[in-house]
């Protein structure tokens, strides 16, 4: 066999390996079970009270949002085209929390919330979208967001977009799985396997990922991100 033939075969093999790897990306845990490496805290209360108790801790191998003082735990890295799977539960009584996709400018809303699309975890409303300086379009917008003249992404505007079903969550104390798929300008959300929301023409396509502290204690035992190769879409 000629040298050219060997080189051609080698190149074909390398391309095949590359395509296989791209089509089968490996999930990456964003939480190591030990500490908050890879994340940083933005809690406004700490500006004037640096010795206040922490809002986010690691306890028994879980990442815990204690709910107070309110703020966010934000990834150091930015991400695009991914599927994020989060397993969570309200530790004692049900309450409020959320996962923020495409987070960017900090404290863009109410001097608290980073610019983002929030995927709501508030008990019985998991999967609602809240527009925080970014926007997204869903089917039946008027029905799910209210009168068009009230829509907006800043304080006092119609920022909430209702999910498709409020019946997908488990009882308080049981573990829920929330999957958030961000690809190009689209976002889809599943709760315990049910598709609960989806939107397109999102005004952001990449950013950091944030977890909220919004008054309720929430335990996270899994925060796993899997890249979505563009070849598969």
C-alpha cells in the first residue's frame, strides 16, 4: 500500500473518531460534592455585612441554598449549547428558588438578579420562565404572559411566562429532576420527565449558570451539564 493510501486511511480514521466523540459528549458535574469550586457568590447583603453567615454551603455531599441572605451562586465559566440536569428538593417546607440560564451582568434587576432567563423552581410553579433583562418567545404568549402592552424585562413589567403544567413536581421532601436544554436561541425545560416549557428567539444564547437563594432552603444533589454538539441538531 502506498504512503498516500496509509495517510488517507489515517485521516479518515481520525475524522471518524472525532465525529464519534462529538456526537457522544461526556457529561460534566458542576458540583464536586466537597466544596464550591468553580462557583462564586453574589449576595448583596455581604457588601455591608462581610461576616454574615454563608448563604450557600456544602452539607452531607449536597450543595445547599439556605435561602437567606438572598442572592445567587454563579458559575465562573460561561456555557452555550448544553443540557443541564439538576436534582433538587426543598429540605423542610416548600418555597422558592430558581436556576438562571445565560446569566451575565450582575444585579441587573432590583439590585439583586443577574441578567438572565430564570427557570422557576418555586413549588407548584416549576418551569415558569422569568425574563430578567433578557427575553424569550413561547407559543400562546398572551395567554401565558398577559397583555402584550405589559410585556417587558425590567422592574414592573410582565416578565413571567407561565409553564405548560403545574402538576409535574413531587411532594415536598422528595427529589425532583429538572432538565434545561439550551441550544442556539431556544430553551426547553422538563420537570420529572414532563416537558413543561419551551421558547425560542431568546435574546441571549450563552452565559453563566446561577442558582438562587430566595428565602427557602433547597438541597441539590446533582448539577450536571452535557454539551450539545451542533452536528446533532
